[in-house]
């Protein structure tokens, strides 16, 4: 199971651990709910026994990912946004980032 960063409050710890396990010049791919979706109020939720459960979420800006990763020795190599039905006139659903360990 892939961790979802919107459920992790402390990104610094995660990026520190990524930097520890990556080899020099190794890559890290992150696919995450786009912060724009979170700004609009979208949160992870599920229905259980006819009751809606909303999961704790933390909004991380794109700059948070980039700056914290850089502080941990990871350089941003690629960034992309993915849209529902490839409709670029709507809010992007997924943010993808590729980092490389320096």
C-alpha cells in the first residue's frame, strides 16, 4: 500500500526517510491528491454502517513538497498534473512529482 501524503502531517520525517533509503542518484515518484482539490474542500471519506467517516487530512502546498525535499537532498526532476477525463479546464485531481537524490 502506498502512503498518502495528505494523511501525514509531518512531511519532513517522510522525506528524511526517503533520502536515507535512496541510493545516490536514485529516484522517488510521488502521486498525490492535488492540493487544489483539497483547497476546494475534497477530503478522503468513506461510508461505514450508514455513517460517513472523514479521514484526517493535511494540506501540503506544492512548494512544501519541493522545499522540504530539497532540504533533504532531493532535487525535483519532473512535475505533472492529471485531470479527470483529461479535462484541463477543471481542477487537477492528481499531482505527480519525481525527485532524484543528489
